[in-house]
């Protein structure tokens, strides 16, 4: 079967969290990479979801990138069939740092600044995940789960709890040095 829809990345920092341990659904997603490659171009990119009041609409939700064409690629090509398929594209400034013990991401988008820091990384491992309802694409890559994570929004620390498994079937706080999603 030919693969026609794909994206790859380098320098990924992924955080899926909840601002209260009793929330059934995470209300924080900061899933970005230093560089994302697609058939339409390459740029820093990812996805943001910020819903500080779980009973209200999200304050920020969308694909983020410094290149709108790269951002537009994700919904219909990678996330088709998920709640993110129609997510808007938000212009963003993304910076990522990576090291053997931790990684950080800083994302400026939609009038907000999101800063994540992941530490206590486990040894990196090769992963391969089959498509699933919340992630209808094959996932391949290298991941190093973090034992601790922090989040600041607009310079203010946000208390978070990290679920055991995220919407893509893997850890919710992870350094992803490289990988690919394909359909």
C-alpha cells in the first residue's frame, strides 16, 4: 500500500497533561518539534491545546507553525477522522532545546507563551505504534519518557498531572528526538 500522507520531525517535545488529577480528559497539549518535514515544506510546528477551565471552551486550540502551509497540512492529511481534523492553524514561534537528561519547548502563539520542561529522561527507545481511533496513523520513532514535567503559561507556573498514556498511545511527557507519522 503506498504511503502518501506523512510527516517527520526532529527535536520533538510532547506534553499531554491535566490541570487537575480528577479530569477525565487532558486539558493541556504542547506537542511540538524543532523541525517538522511534510510533502509541502519544513518548519517548526506542532499542536497546542489549552483549556484552563475544563467547563469552558479552549482558549487555544490549533496546529502551530511558523509556516502556515505546513500547519495546514496536518488536519486533513495526518489527523483526518479525529477531533483535530478541522483545527485552525496558528502562527507560532517555536524553540526547542534537547539534551540527554531533558528538553524544553517554548511556543508563542495566539497571544500566549507556553513553556514546557521535561526532565529525568529514561533511556531512548525505538517505538512503533499501529493506527488507533485517536491517532489514525502509523507512528515510528525514538522516544525517551520523562519522569517529571513542568508547564508555564504566560510566565506563570501551572500545576499539572501527567496521565499514564496519551492520545497517541504513548507516554504523555516525552522527548521524541525523531520520528514519523504516516497514513
